[in-house]
C-alpha cells in the first residue's frame, strides 16, 4: 500500500511531501554547489562599513559574472556569503579557478584597505529545488567544506574530486575525513591548488593532526599576529607572552607555541586550523606601526562553529608594549568563562614586566634558538646573555639561559657542567617569580639527565600544578616514569604532550620516548608506529630507529629489521652500545634488553 502511494506521488521528477502539503511540489536534481565566503569582511566592517560593502559588492558582481560564463547561476546570498549552482562539477571547478584568479588580480590593483579575499567550497549531490532556491544536506556540505579552504583558494568534497580528477590539471591535497556540523556522515575533503603541483605545500599539517590525540577538554590556540617582516619577532613575543599567561589558568588547556606558530604564514580557515591543532578556540590578529605607536587587533573565534566571539583593538606607545599581553589575555579569559575566579585571572598576568630592550633581546634569541642550527644556537646564546646583562632580574632571560644550557648538555649526553648551569639559572628564575612553571620544569629535566627520576617527578609535579597545559613538562614527566621502568604510566604523559603540542619542534623526541615506553611493555606494533612517526619528523634521530629495529626483531620481521639496520649503520657510523648504556634507567637491565633486541638484526662491534 505504501509503495503504491509513494509511486503515485512521484510524477515527472516532482515529489509531493507530507500530509496536508499536496500543494507544495519540489523537484529533486543532481547539482554541484559552490559556497563562497569573504575573508576579513567583518573586520573591515568594524573599521569602515561603507568601504567593506563597496569592496564586497564589486567582487560579488565579478564572481557572479564568472560563474555565469561557465554555465552557473548565483542562487543565494546572505551577508558576505554567496551560493552558486552548476550542472557540471568540471564547470564549477573551472569557474572557481576563474573567479579566484580574477579576485586576486583585483586585490593586487587595490589599496591594502580595500583588498578582500574569498574562500570557496564545492560539493556535488542531490538537492531539492523550490523556485530559485536549493535545499538539502549537499548544499550544507558545500558550506562546511568552504571552511577548510585557504584564503584565495577552494576545497572540494571527495564526490567532486571523483568527477574532476581526470579532467583537470589541478593538484589536490587530501585533508582526510571530517565530522561536519549537522551532517550525519563524515566527509573527505581535499584542497585544490590553483597552481598545479603546489597543493601539497602545507598538507603535512592535517596528516600530523590525524595522528594526534583528539580527546581532552576544549583548548585554545594563540596564533602570532600577522605583521610586516620587521615586526615578526615582536609579534611572536606578544603571542608567546599571552600563551604563558593563559597557561596559568587551571581549567583551560593552551596549545603550545611550537605548534600554533606553525600556522604563522598559512592563510587557512579557523575551522581547519582548529581541527589540525585540536583547539576549539582560536585567537589571531594583526600588528602594525601607527605614528610611532603599535596597534594590535585581536579576534577570538569558536573554531568548531565558525563564530566570532570577541574582537579588540589596542594601541600603545612602543615603550608600553608589555602592557598589551596582560590586557589581551585577561579579556580572552573573561570571554571564555564568566565564572573563572577573578584572582586567578589577575594572577595569570602578574609575571614581572620585562624592560623593552630585554624583551626584544630575548625574543630575538628565541627566534634563533628555534632554528636549531649550530650557528643559530650560538647567536641565541649571545642574545640571551646580552638580555641578562641588561637586566639581571629578567625571569625570561634566566629561563632561556637555563633551557640553552640544558639543550647543550643533552647533545653532550648529560654533561655535568651544563647541568649545573641549568640549575643555577632555574633557581634564580624561581627567586624572581615563584609561580612560574618553567624553572620547575628545567630543574626536573636536569634531574632526569642525572638519573634522579624520583626527584625529577617532584619538580615536574609542581610545574604541572602551576601550568597544566605545559606540554614540555608533561613529556618530561613521562620520561621520569620511563627511567623508573614504568612504561604504561609514562605513555599517557607523552600522548598528552602531543595533544597539547601536535606540531612541536621537539615532537620527534617525545615520540621517541613513547616508542621506548611501548618497548618496555612489549607492545611492539605500537612501538613501531610511534617510531615511524618520530622518524617522519626527524629521520636522523638515532634512538627511534634503534628501538624500531629492536621491535621488528622481536616480531620476527627480520628482513625489515635488516633493511632498517643498514640505514641505521649508514646514518650513524660512530654508534656503539655505549650510547644506549648511558641512558640512566633505574633498572640497568632495560638498557641490556634494548641492546639485545637491536642485536637480533645482526652483529655490532660494541664499544
């Protein structure tokens, strides 16, 4: 009976829907939808609403004309968004190439103030047509896909890709599957490049993000403000100061700078960056010189839902720059949780203000330190020492000097003189600010290098009490448990560190430690997976490859183990067992088990 009724309702592609709605007829058809959204429209509206509307309308007319030239039609527009329909995915793709190129040319010929980019998302699927409007999940999917496109580019669903992959020279970077808001099934999304062969530039972000843990409470990521090259060190320092202040709030996880700063030059959507960093909230902005002062514009977004939560603009004389991080940080905290204790808010930003010259020297030193070359690390030391000479009470300079000496001691397998310097600078930093988590972490890692794991845990516990988001301290805590032979207890700390800093400069080391924890527990498959991820970040890291060879041997995968061993010997011709026996495990039998596993791949001339 139901089948007969349904058949009677279908006629010439039209469907009558619902009891009492027989007067409404909807046509279903297959269509390709482009969802187009302006970038920076809201910010320009706040500065000059008439200029914003004029810029948008000029570009909207251009986009509409280019879509029409490829057989498409604009069927919906709301605010700064445009929707266009095409009968062919290939024509939709050509139209997207066309209008993005035209908009880029228009922006290049416009003043900075009048430039406005667009991002677009394309999806093909079944839609409901009523009059001039289209409805259905596939229309909504196009809008969601748009959120993952870079500014000036576009993203496509897997459905579109299957239609166009053999019919266009475009290059596609696969971002993976995503759960989209109000869409029942996951959708695979790809970014299309307007320059063939370049789409994979930057595609490493989502690949790493998919490997990171997705559990835990919502986090916030602070991106360095966009600025001219000569202000880059200042933008980095402001963002890092805000991160440090927010990290002192107990309830709010903060993504580490070494991960969030990876997105400095990426013109990607908040939704994409939030997904890659596993951060719900995203703070970004711009920094510029204005008549001898500096102006900082900041926007706080809910990356999961694409909502602007708050926007603020601050202008200060150059010598008062240090006040900005405290003011911006307090407003972010206030916006995210009304119930947060006001004393806690204030405490988060009570660290001593650095003098401007000290602050600039430390910032420049950090920049060089993050490059990790021998020459840059020496340059970094010179900046840190100059900052310390200028201001011996600077906690920032003292902490950076402690880290610098630890880095050198680690490279030299626990050089005792370097570790004494770490302790000296860390303890002086604690005298300047007893609520700073960093000196506690530096004292903890110094004890780890000495083999005093229990003492290290005390220091690191205090660091994590002060700053629960401190990824470095979490990784170090895992290493302390690892030295005590507690592989199962150590692993969660390494995974937490990766969640809080999925693009960490030293992520290869954290994953190497995770490999060791899995090896202690005899979880050989997990050990190999962790080692592979570590080696993807740093192919020359001997420890991860050493442990991977041992895990392959334990699983009886001898051909693979021998191949890895050949690569290991070529990369590390000076390696001896002494490099592994040095690791200060409390139970020295762990060192020997690791060596025994490694030796399953072949003989080694030991030291």
